[in-house]
C-alpha cells in the first residue's frame, strides 16, 4: 500500500502539486474579483428596495433582472458563450487567466444575492435609529449594514468560495488547468483512477477547511454569542 502511494506521488506528485496551486490561485483571485462586483450589487439591491434607505424601483428591478439572468446560466454554458469576450479581455481562452473571467462573471450575481440576503437580516430598528440621527446613505451602509451583517456575510463567503472552487473543476473540462483538468486528462481520459481519487480527496479537504474556518470566524465575530 505504501509502495503504491509513494509510486503514485513519485510519478504524479509534481503535476498534482501544480494543479493544486492553479486551483487555489483561480479560486482566490476569482473570489476577490467577484466580491468587488457582487458586494456593491448586493448592497444596491437592498437599499434601492421600495422600503430601503435609497428607494429606486426601476434600478432595483433592472439589477434584479440582470442578476437573475446571470444566476440562471449553467457555468459550463456561460464559460463557452463568453470565450471571445474572455480572449478580448485577458488575451486567452484557456489556462488560469482564461478561467478567471467566466468564474467572476458567474459568481458575482450569486454573491450579490448572498449579500442581499445577509443585509436584509439586519434589524430595521438599527437602520431607523441611524437615519434618525442624520446618517447619510453611505454611512448607514458602511457603519450599520455591513458591520451588523458580518457573521452572515462571513458564512456567505464560505459558500461563495466553495462554489467557485467547484466551478474551477468544471473549468478544467475546457483547458483551464487545476485539479479539474487533472481529473479529466488523467483520471478519465488516461484511465488513472488514483489521480481521480487524489483530486476528489484534495477538493473535499479544501471544502472542509474552508467551511470550518469560516464557521469559526462567523461565531467569533457574532456579537449575539458573546
């Protein structure tokens, strides 16, 4: 058994390590960029509601429609559909750079809805108190909504990262690299079941670590548990 494992890592250890690094890079970079887009969209969805602090009915409807369309498209279809746009933007359709663009486009609407849900849970009384003291819209968002929703936003962060991690595996089907690419090329096409098993185990480990860390962070910053 040990000889089999050592033989596997001797033959495939280097490419497995590179695939792991590529997956982590795609996940981290895509998550950051998706939040740069998704977080403001989620905030706008909440504050532009009819009962929000900055009501704009048509803007709210337009944003909701755009986000719903983005969430409706399966990732693999979206990735193929915007390949020309991806190449125009980053100069390639494949590899890490080629995967980041569709990952961000797909994840941003999902994150926007998570942010909307988190901010909607903030106690309306706290928001009204800030308004009565003359706080501006920006101040209410920055000093009330986001701080009060931190525990929920943190849990939402774990969901977002895990979702993007899963998308990177799908992106491997079209040459994005990473663990998904190794699972396809070696585990499926070259009939190396040990590679398929190794990629699955690594992804499961990553998911468990992400979920555990973010659950701990959410509890640590939740004022209600102190």
